[in-house]
C-alpha cells in the first residue's frame, strides 16, 4: 500500500521539537517527513505475508500457525525448541530471568540498550568485548562486529563460575549494523567450550550478517544465505530474536534453543510475562507472517536490494565528505557526530544535537547512539561517555525509495555546510534511571560567552568557516565491577 507522508515547514518543526523537549521519540508520526528512527517493526510486509495472515489459527494452545513458525525456525536455524514472544526484549527478559543473577558478568561484542538494561537491572554487568576499530569510523575493517578474542579470554579467565553465557549480536547494532565473521564466531565458540559457557546469538539482523559473510569472508562467495545461516547457528546453544527486523514483521520475536533443559527453564517466564508457550503474546496471524518473513529475508535478491539501498545513501554521504562509519553496515548509516560537530562538547551530547539539527533542517528523524543511550553508571550515577557519538539513520525495509533517501542526504549535507555555526548542545532536565533516552527531557545548554546560531536563525545569514577534521576523543568504556549496587 501507499502511506501518505506530510511535508512541513521549518517553523513548524522548530515548534514541534521544542514541545517535544528536544527528544525525537516524543514527536508524533505525522510530524516526521522521513522516519529513520528505527528499522524495528517499521518495514512493509509482502503480499505473501498478507495472504498468510488470512490463515491465522487463533487457537490458544497448539495452533497450526505456531507449528508452521516452529518448523520454519527449525529448518533455518536448526533449533528444536522454539518459544514465540511479542518482540526481542521479551526474549531477553525471559532468558536473563532464567539464567542471569546479581554479580554475574555477561560478555559480548557490544550490547545494545535493552540487552544491557535487562542485564544491569538484575544486578549483573554487561561487558563489551568489541574491537578497537568498532568505534573508530575512519578505520576500515570488514567485520567490525567481531568479538575481541583476547578481551573475551581475559574476562572468562578472571570470572570463572560467574559468566552464565556469552551473547554475540549479529549484526552488531551499536556499531552500526557491522557484521560478525564466521571465523570469529568459531573462535568465540572454542573459548566458550573451554570454559564450559553457552553461546547465545542475538539474531535481529541475522540474514544481513550472513550476506556480509558471503560478500566479505573468504570461501563463502558461492554459498547460499540459508547455508551460511545454518553454519552460524550450529555454533550456538540458543538464539534470541526480534522478528521486527529480519523477520520482516511489525511485531514478534522468538527464543529458540537446542537444549530441552533450557526450554523447560525459560518456558515458565514466557508463560508468566508473555502467554502460553505456543503463542507467547502473538496472534496466530502474526506467527504466519513471521514464518513467511523468515523465508523472504534469506532470499539473496532481497538482501542485495535492501543492503544496496543503504549503501547507496552511504556513498552519497562519503562523496560529500560527511564522516560516517566505514565500511557501511547493513541496516543503517552511522554518522560520526563527534567529528561532524567538533565545537559541541561531549557533555552536551553531540549526536543528539545533530539529530535535532537534521530534523529541523529536513524533517528527517534519526536516533542518538551515544552517551544518552549508554545511560548512567548504576553504581556511581556518572555519565558513561561514548567513545564516539553516533547519529544512526536506520532504513526501514521495503518502505522508502531512493528519492526519499536523496532527501535525507541533501538535508544532512545542508547541516554539514553550516556545521561551524553549531556550537551549543543540550543538557538534561529530566531523566529516568534506566533506558532514559526514550523518555528524557532536554533543554538548550545556553552557555554564556559563546557566539552561535540558534536553530531559528536563517542559516544563509551565518558565514560558514572552514573547520577541518576533529579527532575523536578516546574515552575508555565502563565495564563495572563484581560489586552489586542496591
């Protein structure tokens, strides 16, 4: 179907973003022209998925729709035990409720917001073993989502008996849809086996990860996407998944494992929080669409088109000199706001500042992936400053044309042309203790003695100065200790 999008004026957008306390999550959908806030649940379903919806079996227990989804998961990933849930964070909740306790360490490549929050609210610690290159946008590496094996080995050796699982996110969302190689997964699995620790793959964008393996890893150029996926998941004990990404559905997720003991242990939490084990908070029609989506997303032609569109926007920005994460990832363009806005101090949240500027400029909504998303340290209350402040532009699947994305590119180039005049960021007025970026309220920093151009000034009246490049400040990531905060 065709969905109407409403153009707006700069004056309207200035009013709307101020009324939203400069938090783009607070904007109404009809106040956004092109919405790149997330690729989660925002895609368009196919005719085959809509047709499958008509076959939805709404039987409470043991519906035929569940059986079709279960068999599809088993056929693609190789797991016998499948629990549907309403979305990915529900799978995290059930898994961590069953296996993660106070004082535990849960290592991975780089945990995203809800994963980290689910771990930390249980008094455990989410430990990132990401590569040094992962958050250095100017450095080329074909698999920036890889786990740093030396870091992981150190964590496992120094926390014997205190690591309930390793969670690898494929592709790695926090670093911009950067893939994990099969060779790296094998090395993680070898370490996991040595220490007797299970491996879980966070699988929201598993098919895109398989596409990158085919494109970049030696020996896989002639392999099918499905065969690569099967090889990936032979290494895992379990998977959690938001179906709202590579399930190509607007709602849904799953938790699957090869161990009946895991299934039995997690099932009680799914029943408690989601619903019975054969529907998990989903209607039968949702499970039907999900099963079809898993087939469609592993089609090579679909992935060539989907990732090709993301890369087309990325190349447009690179040609304009805009600093982005390289190589380009799978589901999003990641703009290096630290370099883009060198005069906005890290204490004033450069990525959020850039997100607001882009919205006012072109009606495009992105999302900050930086210090605000990192939340404060639960023990000390101190900011966990991001090594590099990122603005993520997540591309919904099968929604926008290349002309829409050209508007995004033009808007970002316009902001880039006046970047020297953007010197003022934001400070926090109100924030929650956990996952604050969804609901916080911001206000202008209003620093004294700084010449700046307000958002409601005419950019054409402000001369543009040459700024050169700014080296990203390297801030060590916080990794917490074994102590539990109360």
